[in-house]
């Protein structure tokens, strides 16, 4: 139902980053937050707890887990840099953006959010990143779904998304995205 040709092949992260993702999958979200310079939130703290449970006992990880959500943004940015330095993790520019798309795909496939919520998150990311190429595919797929809902022809996809199968089609797309990027 979803053509393999429209499923994106995402650039692979470094082996060190992939190892960390394998141990703590939420790292995909955190890489995106780091690239976007997001402030401290419950996801950062949850990630720090997950890291500690996975055996990462670096002082900065422990500190992050215990920080208050009202932490000064400048101090938080410095702490994040300490965490990544202590973990010896270096990420090329944009790795977090592509990994975020995979994180959202996993959220959809695992039933945590609907496929349309996933597309909405990635469409919002497109806007927040100034329409970065990592998110444009999802922006166009949302456009296709919106057009189909008002009985207009879709422009971007492979022609198999229809008004009566949008959620199912998007879910299958996310499944194929994960499979294509194992």
C-alpha cells in the first residue's frame, strides 16, 4: 500500500551514537532537543534516569536527573554540553533532526501516539527548523492528507493514500520508515 520508493533513508549516526540509541531509545528525542537548544523539561530528566538505569553513571548525567525544571537556561546548556562531553558523544549537524523522525515513527508504531499526531509533530518540526529537509516529506504528506479530506487530489505521495485510509496509510509509512532504517 505504501511504495518503498517514497520511504526515506535516513543518514546513519556514528557507531557511538547508535550504540547509545540502542541502549536508551529516547536518545533520539534528546539529540533533537539538543540541536534545537530546548530548555530543561521532563523528557530530559526522564532520559537521564533511563541513562542511569542503562549503566551511565557520569556525574553530569546524575546531576541532570536531579535538576529542577526551573534551572537557569544558560546553566542547563552548559550541563548538556558536559553530559555529551562525559559520554564522549559527538554528533554531526542535523543527526538529531533525522533521529527525531525515527523517534516519532517508533512512537506511532508502538501505539503511543496516532500516525496523524506523528505527522503533526514532524510538520511542526519542519516549521520550527525553517523547513529543514529532514521534515519536508512529512510536511507534504500532511498536505496530501488535508487535500484528500476536502476531496482534492493529493500531490506528493505515491497515490495510495485515500480519504478513507489516511491513518492506516500513515501508520504503514512509519512502519516502513523504521524497517528501511534498521
